[in-house]
């Protein structure tokens, strides 16, 4: 099954509008721990419920993946909605305005449509494959930056939970190399904000060493349609199976991938002595 993403943009916008209204008019409610330094609010659950219900009526043949309740159904032809009901929950729970709703449509592992509502910033982003990207109805384009020294780069959060120490081993040298080479480094706490801002030209790149479809699908579609390049950790094509999500203006992607490769090598060297000592013991 092949879909014309542009024909589904209105449906996605309706779903996200319902979600954004909930976030604007309701308090976070009870904040519940769902893992090591991870949390969910009543609004996360409420938003996912209403969007899931709406899209099951409008597009019953599509799959649906939500961050809080997982995969509820599989779709025909590899079509699946991916929702983060409140991307940036830690920010949202503390009243930090860098958070929002992120809804993407994935076809055969590739995001083809995205809608992001950042309700506390008054920013609403839309894109469908082949139709370009907009912010509040106005066309947007990624910034034209050709040197890392002129680039503002945002990075994803540190890993938490089981295996976090190993996952963060690469992040420390990566941030070292970024701090030495780029104009500024930012950690915003929301992949939706990060990717939307690359698309809009507010920042020049976003690096997150993870790739949860609910976090990235919408923003990846928007960034691509705005002229950014989105790649995996090694610079290869980005899909829902990618190890990482690297979005950048085309002029700096190669240099960013080189920095990431250097950070991976540094992390490997750091890990080897510890592993050798463990085997010896």
C-alpha cells in the first residue's frame, strides 16, 4: 500500500489540534515514575488516549504506536502513526515551555508526514513528503551553514535507566569534541523542539544517539522537507531502525559525522582497559 502523505495531513493536524488543546487547558496532573529518572503525567496518558481513539476512527487500516501504551495495532502496507503525546515530559512537569505533541506517519520504516505542536511557544509545524514544511502556515527552510564554527548544535539528553552508563560513554567525548569545534551546544530536552528548530533554521544540527519512532518520526519528516539531511550515526540513511538520529544542514553533516566517529573511537579506547581488568579479576 502506497500512501499520498499530503492527503493525510489534514487528519494529522486535526489529531494534534485536539492534543494541543488538552495540554493548553489542563495541568500535568499526577506525575508517575515509570523507570529510573523517567516519568509520565496524567496529560501524557490523556493525550495518547484521545489521539489513538481519533485516528483509529479516521484511519482504521493504519498501525498506531504511542510512547505510553505501545503498539495497539499493525497497519496495512507498513503504514503506522507514531505519537509522543508530550515530548519533553520532564520539561512539561516543571513548567518549562520546551515541550509539545509530536505525531508522525511512517511508511515502510520511513517517516513521510509530521505534525508538531509546541503549545507554550505558539509554534505549529507541518510537513508531508513532497509538499515542503511550514511553521504557523509559513514555508520554512533549514539554515545554510557550511562551517562547524558557525553552527549551533543541539544534543539529546543523557541516557537513564538500565545500561545508561554504557550508553553515555560515547556522549562524554562527543560533547567534548562539539564544545571544541562548534559555535554553541544546546540541550533542550525535547526531540520535537530540536528537529523543528533545525527545520526552521533556528539551529543548524541535532544529534541524539537514540531513535525512538515516537520521538523522531514527525521531526524527521519536517526537517527533511525543510532541506535538512537526516542520517544514522555513521552517515548512512536514516530509518526507524537507525541507531541514532542526526539532522543537519547539508553543509556540515560530513564534519559532524567525523566528530561522532572520533567520539566513538575515544569511547572504545576508554572502555577497553576496564573490560580487560574485569576479565583479569
